[in-house]
């Protein structure tokens, strides 16, 4: 087994992240003629050399012209921070192209005014909600008010048993409704055009809508809109990590939130609004045991590593080191010191050792804070088959899958027997038997710099090996998960982080068991609808507008009890093909709103059916 040393790898100077509002502003300032040339300008600028000097990255457009991106806080937060030396500046193509080629900054980097929102409940100095006035206090206040009224107006009587009217449920403000409509319109335009047609101009409109949503107090809608742009850029740049299913997910979430916000109220609206940033809360002293580390490499230009740990009760905590960067940073982050207290442990070392933390702060998702008051020292670790980590594998698989599908953490701790491989469109998957459940283990990341895919291929040759693994649940009609870490196939007590450690042929057993055939089953044909959903997200409305007969697919869906899926399939094709004509016989613009509604209904339906089938497949 070898270790990838990212510190020895070199990569070109990365552009600093640019705030969504900056990109939207620069693209909006372009003339219609320059907008048509923007995508070509981005491709040309991306091929030019860049150099960093302090907080400034300089791109050489030609021998006499440079574009400078000034990012004093690590991100470009104003249009003035992008400067160009050409004669057409500041309204030149180069500034907008540079902003569009750069990663999208975390929305937290944007300086925004406080959005209009309902007043927050009072809190104590410790950050806890203040107690509501007691009933006795309310009664006393009411009696005092009655006494004062009686002294001023003799003979008046207060009605007995007077009840206060119930407060109106919280509803979206006019600004929030307008922002939701802007996100919906921009996302609908992306769905209409597909990935090939969603160039920098449409992306900028979606970024503008995201900024508007953030100003209006809709951080969740803003984040999903930015995620759509990130997925579009990954698709158009042929990023090896891009997956069409990821684009479908974020586009579905953006349209769904924007559709529901104007009509939601109460707890539903609170969930749809989201939160700007999850707060860290004090958690006292912690004794943690390392589980594994995984690399992080996103299409938005961020990279690093996350190390997962557990305490004696089985609660999971993460130590994260993610910052702007590329594949080299994702590989090399495992050998950087963790950012908790004064410990010198690297992520790779922590994944096999332990940590004693005092003054810990923890986010609601279990991420450890790195504040000035946090102290941490190295401690002994534990084997996966020894306490306290062994208890993670003692939880029934069905309960683990149920927890992941209901919103808990999505890690699965499984005892498996490797049985072979199965060829799929996205690459080979590793077949394993998990207590009688036929499981498919897939690569968590397809970037060639990361060893996920190579390790999966080598483990396929270790058929018959009984291993403990950590995987991430993938909702699918059959048991499916991404392999994150595994026991070494031949060295007991040794762990392999699937995205950081690279297995060698010498690490495999000498005599593997014969390969087992992939299990077959008569699965519900929900893929007939899912395929159309994915085709529309990739190719736009036009790919579903061509004449075709869906009768056979509808009949097959109905035959498996999925009549609703058949109706959604019919409506999706009808909405895509509908084109009305005016009184002169000229074609009118397509009804993009109807198509967006039909696509969203189909996308939500397939997601829910996949989750139901996934729960049934795992026995949850």
C-alpha cells in the first residue's frame, strides 16, 4: 500500500473565488455583441498563464494586456477588484470572462445588508432562548391593566374568559416572493437550454438571482442556485468529477424551493428559508477515536480533507480542512496538520489515532470548531474491531439505512464479503454480500488524481475477503453505497482510506475466490421516467419535444403499479412538445413554466420512489 504525496505535485495558479454578485454585475454590463462572445472569451482566458503576487492574481491576456483579480480576504467581493489594462476597460470582455472563469466564492464572503426578516427571539447571554413570560405574569399584567382602566372608567366590565386570537403563521415577505420568482425564472431558463445552452450569460442570471435571494433572507435558495451554476460549469468543462445526477438534484432543489416559498408558511417556510451558517455550540471535553479520512474535491474550486472521528458513545465528529484549490490540495491535505488546538497530528495520523479535546465547539452536523479556546492533544486510537468503535458496526444495517434516508448522517458501517464486479455505465462497481444483502460499492470520486477507482478495481481481485468497510449511502432501487474506507485485505488491523491510500497488487490475497454472478431482479422500471428527467437536464426541452411514442413505456410503468409515473411521463413529453400558433400561423414561444412544472413533478416523484425502493432493498 502506498500513499499519494500531494505536496510533491504542482498545479497552475488557481484564480481566487469571485462573489456571485460580482460576476452577475460584470456580465450584465456587457453589450449584446460582447455577450455572444463571452463563452469563447472564457475558454481563451482559461488557457492563458496566471501568476500570483500576494493577494493579486494576474492573467496575461496578451503581451501587453493583463487582467488582475484582487482578493485581499481570499475572495473577490467587488467589481472594482477586477481590473483590465485593455482600451475597452472597464466595460471590456476580459473582466467578465475572468469573473466567469473563476470559482464561485462562498456566499458568506459577500458584504450584504441585513435582509428584512421577522425579529429573532430574545436570547440569554449564553445564546439560549430566553424564557417566555409565564402565565401568572401575563395574568398579573392583565389585572394591573384592568385596575388602571377601572380607575379611569368606573362601571366598565372586562369580558370574562376572553381569548386572544391565534397569531397568523409566518409567511414570505414580498421581497422574498420576488426573489423566489427570480430564482425560478433563471432555473427554468437553464432547464430550457440544457447544459450545452447554459453558457456564461445564463449562469450570470442565475448568480444574480442567487444574490437577490440572499439579500432577501433566503440563504437556502441562494445556495442551491449557486450549486446549479457550479454543476453547469463542471459539465461544460468536462470535469471528470461531474455527474449528471448531481446536476439533476441541485436543479430540482432550486426549482422546488423557489416554487414553494411564495405559498409556504410556518415551519415549512422556515425550512425553505434555511440558515446562513450553522452556529458552533460549546461541547465541553471530548475523547475522540479516529475512523478514516476522505479527500474533498469540488467543482466549485475547493479542495482538502475531512477526518471522521467517534466518541465512546458512537457520536460522530469531523475535523475539516477545505479551502480553494485543486486536486493537488485534495491529495496533500491528508498530510497537513489538523486545525484543532495545538496538536501536530496530520489528518492521515488522526484517522488512525485519537484526540483529547477540551473547550470543544461543535456545529449541529458534528464539525469541530478551531477557535482560540479549543485545546487538543494526541491520544491513543482504537481498532475498528475493538471498543468503542466496534459498536458502530453492531447497529443493524436496516437501521443505519433508515437513519440515512431520514436525514441523519449517511455513513454506513458494514461487514461485507467481496464477491466480484459488475459493469455499469459510470464504471465498474464492486459486488459484496452484506449479511445476505447484495451490495454494490462504487467509487466516491472519479478524478484521476484520487485513487478511488484504482482501489475499487484492485479490491475486485480480492474476492472472498471478509472486510469491515465504511461507505456512504447512495439512494437507489438496489443497495448501493460509495466506498470510503476498508480494512486491508491481507494485513489485519490496518485500514485503507479509499481516497487517499493506494493499494498495490502485492496487497491482495494470493488465491481469490471464484467470481459470483451479479444478482438480477425484476426491478420497478422507474428508470424509464428518470431517464427522461436526466435527458431534459442535459439537453434541454428540445430533446423531449421530438415526435415519439411513449405508449409502451407508459404501459410498462402501469404494469408495475407505477401509473402515476406513466402520467408524469406523458405530461413531460406533452409539455416539451407544446407549441401554439398565433392567428397568422406563426409559432408562439414555448410554455417554459409548464415544462418546468412537469419536469419538477417527475424529478420529485423519481426521487421519492428511489428512496422508497432503497429503504425496501435495505430492509429499512
